[in-house]
C-alpha cells in the first residue's frame, strides 16, 4: 500500500505487499496495465492515473520510470512490437509456403494470450497507429515495427524464389502488399465491426495475391 | 459581428456582413470549417469554438444547426462521403478495364479541390475512421461509405466478367480486397509518412491483383 517503502525504495526493486518485483517485471506490470487502461478509456481520454488504477503497484512507480504520458506510450509501443515479434513461432525447417502461411496467420489472427486477448490488444494498437501522424516518436517506432513484419515476409518470398518454389516477383512489393492487406483486414474488423474481415482477408490473400507466386501459372 | 441579426434570423437564411447565405451554403461553410479545424487540432482536442474560429459566420449558427459535437461530426462524415462519392467521374461508355482503373485512381489519389486538398481531407477522414470503433453512429456512416466504394468496384468487375474481358472471379472478394488495399495505401502515407505509398499501392494492385482478372493467364 505504501509508496516505495522498504529498503530498496527508488532502486531496481519495489516492495509490493510481500513480494519483490524486479525492474523487468515492473515494466511488464505497467505495460499490461497500460493495455487495459487504453482499452477502457481510449488514447484520447487516458490519464496516468487510469494506468495506476489498473495495477497493484503504487502509482508513483509509473512516474519514477516514465517522463509523462508520451514517454510511457513510446515505451508501450515498443513493448507491443516486441510482444508480437517475439510471438511468431515458425519451424526453422519449414518450406517457404508453410512459413509464409504461418506468418500471415500469426499477424492476422494473433498469438494466444492468457488474458486480455489478441483483439483487445489490436484495438489499442490500431488506435495508437492512427494517432502516429501527430507524434514523430510514436510514428518512428510503429514504422520500424511495420517494416519488420514486411521484411519477414519479403525474406520468405525471396527464399521461395531462390528455391524455385515461387515464381520471380518483386519481393519488396509483394511483401509490402501482404503486410498492408493484413493490417487493413484487422482494422476493418476493429473500426467497422466486420467480424469476418480477417477470415475474408485470408481467403483474398490466398486466391488473389499468393496465386501470383505459383510457378507455371498454376492449375487449369 | 452580430448574431442572427436581420429579418430572417432563425430561419433558413443568416445575414453575414452584407451577404445572404442559404441553409445549403451555411452547411457547406460549417463543414469546410470543420475540415480545417480537425486538420489543425485533431479529433481529440476539437472544440465547437475551434470550428467557429475557422468561419466567417457567427458561431451560434453551429449550435443552431447541430446538437453538439458528435451530431456535427456525424453530419460531417456524411458530407465527406458525399463529396467523395460525387467526385468520381467515369465515362459512361468506358470499357470495364478503363472504368476500374479510373475508380482506383480516384480513390487513391483523390479528386482536385480548389483549396484544402485531398490529403489534408484524407488525414481528417482516416482519423475519424480510427475513432469509429467508439461511436456507433459514426461507424454506421463510415461503414456505408466504405461499402459503397466496394460496391462500385464489384459492379465493374461483374460487368467485365459478363462482357468476357475479365476472368471468372469472386467479384465480392476482389472488390473488397481492392477497396481495402486502397484504404491502407492512403493510411500508410498518412500514419507512417510513406509519401510514395499510394503510388506503390497502385503498382501492387496492377501487378498482383488485377493480374488475376486477366483472361487466358495473360502474356508469357
């Protein structure tokens, strides 16, 4: 209940009830609280104290670690990016088709989370994405993340071409297109409430984009 | 200046300096002022008085016509939708390929405006789009507009199939995909600052989506 009480106050550790929480865990607690607070109040109305209300740590911890709302949100965006980049599980030995499909599915439908699921997280992510036009630092982080997703798709397309399982295409352009289509499929679900948008998007990618990768013009 | 002075105060006309302004013009003046105010302040910080600051009419006119900020923004979204739907100029006698290309270009690169151009307008539109998740009425209007764009593309794809110039495809799915890709191409320019995104998107649509419409598997 007390703020920074105990011997280690102000250092890398903070007392919470009887538990010691490391700096790394503290960050995660604050970040997850930020997720919940943003989901409830949205970016527009978010106050630092809403984040405090979502966690068991004392609110002072936030002010100790972050220099205001924008600083916290920049760190939060990095956290979201890491969480999603770290979550893509692809078998190293998978062939390019299997890897490409797995990456698309992961981005569209998301990894499993114990609580506070993928779509609640994506709702928050897409709202911050829309606000990036007004904040250069946020924009830079999101741009980097977007580019990393694109690059992971470009890489597998290039692998496939090298192995001769994909037709020769402009890998950069195809990677960008697939990344864009994934993004907008999620967004259509979130902004317009089209619950089947991700599934529809998956089918459209298959039938009208990935078909361009098929060697020999495909069947028929 | 004075508020609702003159003989017709409260009616369909309002005195502004020496000029009479009809209800239709009044709406347009308020809507264009809303565009400018949103571009400057963003949705989050917008106050009714910011709109008032952007027009020569007295601010009371806004309160006379609209029941608060959300009501005004709903009307504004309808205005934007009409403006863009009305702007698509397609030659009635154009063949399906030409019409399809014209529609895609119009949506991606926008019609000409005398002042306050397409990208300034789109910046405002995309910000409101992101907020639609929190407002059912706004969502409904945007959803309808999005669907109209999609439908206009579906129609031309169906025409092309009927005439035998396009291959048999799932017109609904292709129309949705093209509409989605246009949307995200604009958004990437606005949110991430990728100035060449619309051009890149245009090329990707051509090479990797429209190629699916080519009869006979195309050249080579």
